C-alpha cells in the first residue's frame, strides 16, 4: 500500500463498520492503520471461516482479498451478497481470475493502492449504500400512500 494521506482521508469513513478479509499480516496492518485513521470501525478476519462468522456482524461494507490462504473469498462474497453488504476486492490477482469474472459489477482495487484510492473506493460504496436506502425509503412511503388511497376507495 502506498503512503497514507491522513489529511486527505481522515474521517471519510466515520461510523462505518468495515469487514477486512486479508491473510497477509503486513498488508492487513497497513489496512488497519489506514482505515482507522479514516474513521472506520474495523472487523478483521484472516480466514474464510472467521470471515463467514463476522460477515453477519452488522457490517457496513467489506474489503476482500480474492485468495485467503488456500481458499478463495467466494463463500464470503456469497454471504455478503445475501445480506446486501457492498464489498470490493483488494487484490493483486487480476486478469482471468474466476472469482473476479463471476462478480464483474464489484469494484477491484489493485494491490498496492495508495491510501486515497482505497478510502475513496470504500467511501463510494458507503455513499451508494446510503442512496439505495434513501430510494427504498422513498418508495416505501410512496407505496404506503398508494395503499392508504386504495383502502379508502375500498371502504369509501
């Protein structure tokens, strides 16, 4: 990971619960420092098994390495997707990797990335998640209004 830019990234992830799934201790240490400086609360996992347990812990977003030990992150990807948790891949594996090909709509940040690139990518995921929640809330209110009108006409 490139040099951290505390002034550029500080506080951008305030309040976010970020699941980081990475088996390389050195990379994980760098991610922990960077994301903590950016204001995130970290949930760290170095194995697929542990990540599957932690994926259910009210995670805001996730950063996943593609290869975790001798396994891939595929089970974690499936669990996060089922729960509607946005994620990105942080990996050095590119090109023909099957997992990346199976999830082309998800952002890939290539290792090593500079601090701003990675924090901005996570912040974008959080922003998209908030926007989806806002649209869902507007739709729910609109549908509630339609239901109210419908019931008035039935009873009217």
